[in-house]
C-alpha cells in the first residue's frame, strides 16, 4: 500500500492514458481514488458505477488498471524479476475490433521484452510474432507453433 500511495499520481496518469487510448469517449473520465486505489468513473460529469459501463469499457478499464499496476510495481521494485515479462489472460474480452487494434498502441508503450497473451481472439494475429495453438486429444495436449 505504501508503494501505491507514493505512486498514486504516476499510477493515475498511466491508468488514464491507457484507458483513453482504448476508449475514445470524451463523456467518460476515469481516475483512481488515492485513499483506496479503486477506480472512479465519471460519465457526463456524474459518478457512475463500474456495472454501468459496456463490456468493452469494463475490459478497457480493467486492462488499463492492471497495466498501470504492473508498470508501477516493476519501476519501483528492482527485486521483482518479471520486469521484462507480461502475461495477459483474455485481455480483449468484450473489445470491439477498433479497441483490439488500439491495444497494439498500448502494448507498444509498455517496453516489455516478452509478452504472452492468452486469447481465443484471432484478431490479435496482426500484432504477435508467434501463435501457440493448444488442442487436447485423448487426455494429451498437442501444441502447434505458428510463426507469423
């Protein structure tokens, strides 16, 4: 908590930047509450609950939050040995094709050497270098690697 409290401003800037790349809607503003780090959502000037967002907006907010948290932890703690690794599980759930395309811009800003994106969405193919397909047959998992 102390790390987050000392990093609230920086965290908030990353959080807002990445959300705004993914969701181009001037009517929605997000920020974090500095006392508890919960997202605060404002729609048309009024505070709004998370549940009122669309599926893509919820996913964008969640992804922006996770990426901001990852960035802060990795920049503040040199003993964390996952600085050059990011694993995202279904980060595009609920995204439109436009948001999927914008996700590439967000990921490029992360300066991470290795990313694993677990997804059923074939629309991510345009910005990955390798695809691992897993298929389970007769209690065994077959792995097929596609180089893009």
